[in-house]
């Protein structure tokens, strides 16, 4: 084919495919068969393979996936992604309405009601109509750039083609990505046939899928999206937007997937009625929702009403009550955690509740079992709220079978290794204090290799279990000795050469993981990934951390006495020092790489940034402070040393003055950083 003809055909195929995506995934009115779709896609892929220079970022071929992303860079949201405050009943909604009425001082207002989808919030940035970035919500200020993965969602337009509404199509669209109920079942069926662990619920699977490195797996999961927010990135164009209800209609015109249940209501009574109606039919929807979102319609009024802390005052989520079910608890078993915590678990007759089958529920600790008087054989009410782990709410005493089972009693010894259990003073939990208990070793290794820790792919639950059993793994340091056993491992039954090679690659790659991840991975009690980051950035290397006093740790912003105690104790133990030494020898990162603080002016000082700064972007100011050895924190507390306040600073300023924290202006800050 001549060059021109090829280009024409490629264009034609792309249009056909994008149009088919829209008709199928947004309108649910397909007009071509799957076979035709596949034929067009194959032809396009073939042509793009032959002429790679003709591949564009908005080609539907991008939806197939195949690209591998090793690291998702973090991006700052142009406007923070807030969350919603919750309400649970009619009274909460009436209160909300009262507040709105007061704040709007007699003005008329209307509400838009939408469904509250249960998935993961994302942001899509378009420049001149082209999708240039997709990101997760993250902590609301910063998310992960996951553009490649989002492009696999077929209802997300890759290119916008209606210009009549705005002069330019530089917009940000936000919405919820989710997995439909039947797709979730399919994913789990696949997991089962491949012998992999089943996923607990659709929401977490969705969030996890968005962060997968291999975009073709993302594509295969059939993610969906509903968009619920539009913002023009150009302030003049944004001014043209007046109403949220209209915005949703504009989004529809721009061919975004917008859920069609949204509606305009003129009174809170009508809103309450709508919430009741949705609660009635929500089970029959093909996707999970956990409530209704109520938003003031006028954007001008939204602005007037404003936001507090992390949520807007002009919107509220009406959350449905947690779903409950009745089932039989046939046994109480004990689970041993990575620091030896013994958690009693309720083994239940499997029951389908709110989208998933439940066969276990946490019972927290022995006191909790006593308080609720839970016995084996009891019929119980279980509940699944917004959280993943279901809990036992109540025992149906009148259905207690006879003869009555004796009260639950915590055994004297560990169910796995038989060593004596202890309950430290003031603790609700019992502990197995045998550091070498196989259950603890297993849990510690699982934690160490997890994605947000050392990220060693391939070293899954059953492989770890097997390696422990066969004596290859006794603690986390043994992971780095595994390659020595290459020959033996490769002939182990059930594990192919390829999977072992994969693990070795993962082990090698993990040596590049930054210090903060290592610090998290070694599993110090009470040190989550955020705390590990704070400690790593503050102390910069392991030797500093090992030689620091309890008080010095506690002085670090956001570190409380409980964490300080635990960290201090961890580094004080000889065994742990030996373990760290071995990991050091294995080549892991034990110091913060990158720039050293330029000067130590700000060492030990904590700053909070608030309002809009004139000269610096927030991130730049943050970097300057960190370069000088200081720390930046999100919230004001007694430990804050300075609040750097720009224009329109809000609640943080109020809190700072209440606590007597020094507030500095941008000019004062500039003075401070003059070297
Ligand atoms: S509006 C400031 N609308 O709920 C407004 N959120 O806690 C924030 N969500 O993070 C979002 N359905 O993930 C909005 N129709 C809807 C929603 C919705 C689900 C989620 C979203 C957000 C969380 C708010």
C-alpha cells in the first residue's frame, strides 16, 4: 500500500474502534460484533507493527496493553483530590442541609445526587483534547501516574473531539474506576483455576490492578469508570462553568462514561427520598455502590461554601448501613502474625454477603470474644462495612445449640510452634515470643517481599511456605542466600526453572530499593511505610538510627512514644543487629541516597505549608526545606516549629496560632534560607 493509503486505513480503523468502544462501553449499544472488532484491532496492530512511526498515543491499540511500567512516578494534583464527609441517616442529611442554608444566607440552592461508586478515584488530564496523564488519588495531594494502565479502560476517551463547548479542551476529569460484579467473579474464577489466592473484594482488587506493572493484565481485568467531575484547567474557561449538573451533561457530550442515575433535587426531603430509593435497588445494580453523594449544584455557591480540612462543605456522602448476614461459626482458630500476635479468627459456614463469599472473620482478641460471649457452634450476625475484613457483630443467643460449647479460652502455647504464649501488661493480645516460630517467619518474609516493601515478585505464599519447610528460609536474610541453592531449587517439584529465575531477578532488583523501603520491610513493630519514610529521611542512614536515644526518636515530628519505644527496642537487640549486618552484606540500601542537606540550618525543625505561595510551588518549597535538613508535615501540631503561610491560608493557621506555633510569611522564609 502506498504511504498515504496506509495512513488513511489506519485512521479509518482507529475511528471505527474508538467508536465501537464508545458504543459498547459507554452507551451499552454495540453496533458491531466482537469478531468484527477483533478483526479491525488485529489489522491495526499489524499495520502499527509494520509502521511503528505511525503509532500515536491516542491509538486504540494502546488499550490492548503490553507495556511494562516498573515505577509509577508520583505526580502532584493541580487541585487536591478531597474526600467526602459521611452521613448515615436522615438526621445527618437534615443537619447538612441546615448548614448549607445558613452558609448561603437565604439564597436558593439545589442539590445534585449521584451514586457513590465503590472503587478507586482517579484523575484524567487532557491537553488539547488528548489524554496526557492519568493518576491515582494517592494521599489527595500526590498520586501515582498510571496513564498506561488507565488507557486500557475502554470507556475512557483517548481523544476528545467536540470543541464547541470550550475554546480549548484542556480539562481535568475525575471519577471512579471500578470492577463490575460479574467481572470480579470472573477474575476470581481465573485465580482459582490457576491455583492463585482469591481476592477478597472488588474495590481492593481494582486499586491493586491500577498499580500492576504489566498493562496487559490490567487490560484483561476489564476495568470500568464513571466520571463525576469536570474542571477546565484554564481559569477563564472554567469561569464559564456554572453548574455541576450541567458539567455532568457536558461530560456526557464529550463522550465520557457518566452514570445516568444522577439527578437534580430542589429540597433535602427529595434527596432523602432518592437515597431511600437507591438503597432499595442497589443490590440489583451490576456494580457496587456504598451510598449516594449529595452535592450543591451551583459552582459559585460551592466556592462560597468552601472546604474544611480534607473535605468540601458543599457535599456529603450518604452511606448505606453495613450489610449484615447470619451464619454459623463452627470453629475459632488462631492466627500468628509477624510479630507473634495471636489473633483469634472465626471460621464460618461460607455465606455470600455484599459481593463476596465470607468464610472467616476476625475476632480481634480474647477479651472481645468474652465481651460478646462467642462460642464455637454459635449462630452469629456478621457485618461487612466499608472495610474489607468482616466482623462478628452479635451472637444469636436464642439459637445457641445444646449442649452449649464451653467458653473460649486462649491456650497456653502457640498453635504452630508450641512455645508458651505471653500477654504483656496492658496489652489486649497474646504473643508467641519464639522468634523462630515458623508462622512468624512466614509472615515476616511475606511482609519483607511485599510490593510496598522489597517488592520481590514471584515469592508468593506457597513458595515461601515450601522454602521454610525445606529449610532454605529461616529468616529474611536467607532470601539473599537463595541463589546459592540455584541447582537444588530448580529441580524442586512444582516450581519451574523460569519461576525460580524470576525470583532471583526479583531478589537482585530488590537490592536497589531505597532505604525507606528497607526500613519498612524489616518489620519493626508499629513502623508502617509512612513512618519508615519519616525515619529514613530524618536519620538518613542506619548507623544514625542504631545509635540514637529514645528521646531523640520521639522528638521527630509525627513520631509518638509508642513508635519511638518500638524502634529503640528493635535496634537495641543483638539479634536484630546481626540481621541488619547480614542484609548490609547482601548489598541492600542502608542510607538515603541523593543530595545531602545543603546546610543543617533546619535539622530537627518541622514546617507546615499552608495557603498559596507566590514564588514557590509547594513542592519546591518542600524540597528547599528538606535540602536544609528540615521536615515538612501535612498537619499542625505541638511539634510543628514553623507554619509557612501563603495567601488564603485557612484552618492550619488558626490551629497554629491556638498552639502558639510560629507563623512565617514567604518573605521571612526567604530570609531564613539565605545562605
Ligand atoms: S465526589 C470533593 N462523587 O468517594 C468531592 N466521589 O470520599 C470528592 N466517590 O475519593 C469526590 N462516587 O473515590 C464523588 N459520585 C461520586 C463518587 C465519589 C464515589 C468516591 C471517590 C472519593 C470518595 C470520597
